[in-house]
């Protein structure tokens, strides 16, 4: 089953995470806004990974004094997508 997710981020410089998950694997990922190099790096690293592993590795990461980060928001987007399966 293929899912296309457009998740509006909260509390980060990026405004949205766009990703595709197919059979539990992240097949595509991109961020709208945020630190271009960092978000492109994160997106590139998670492609091909199991979605639940991405959540395990990225959930709870903070950015400076913020309570969240772009990686944490990606984990939240995946968790939300997994609820609807």
C-alpha cells in the first residue's frame, strides 16, 4: 500500500514535510522551508528506510531551545500516517 503524506509542521522553520511510504518503507521525502542543507540531508538519509525505524531514530530530537525539530516533525508525520493504515 502506498501513502502520500503532506504534513504541516509545527514549531520549526520548515513549513511542511512531504513523503511517500510504500509497504512500510519511506520511498520519498522532502521539506518545504527550513535549513536547506540539513533538511535535504535528512530526506536523503531516510529514503529506503523502514518508516518505524525512522520514527525510532528521529522522534524527540530538539532544535536548540525548541521542543521539536525538523527530524522530530518528520517522525510525527510518519506516526500520523501509520495511524491511518
